[in-house]
């Protein structure tokens, strides 16, 4: 999940303790649809069944498309369904 929508610049795996979570941003909070736990911007559950659990940070690099394609002209782009 790209956290840019939440004023952060990190990507986290939605899989924790063998469960894949669907995270949504509603009313100023991040919640997962499976347990209704509330998550903070550091992707730590602060309320609910998952309280105290932390999603794994995934290394990413933010860039602009023009810079990426200029440096890697043969890049292949894949789309994942959400």
C-alpha cells in the first residue's frame, strides 16, 4: 500500500501474522476491513484486535516518471488489480 495518500512516503506490506489486510482511509483514520483495527501513519495498530502489531516496511524509491523512463528506457510497467 502506497502511503502517499496519507501524507507519508512509505510502503508497507498488508500481510501480517499470516493475514492479508485491506486498509482503507476513512474519516481521518486508517482501518483494516478484516478486524476494524485502527492504524497510525507508521502502520502500527493502535486500537482493535491487531493493537500493538506493526506492518512490515517495504523499501521503495519515489521518483518522477520522466526521470525513471530517461534512466531506464526499456522499463516494463505492470498494472496490478485492486
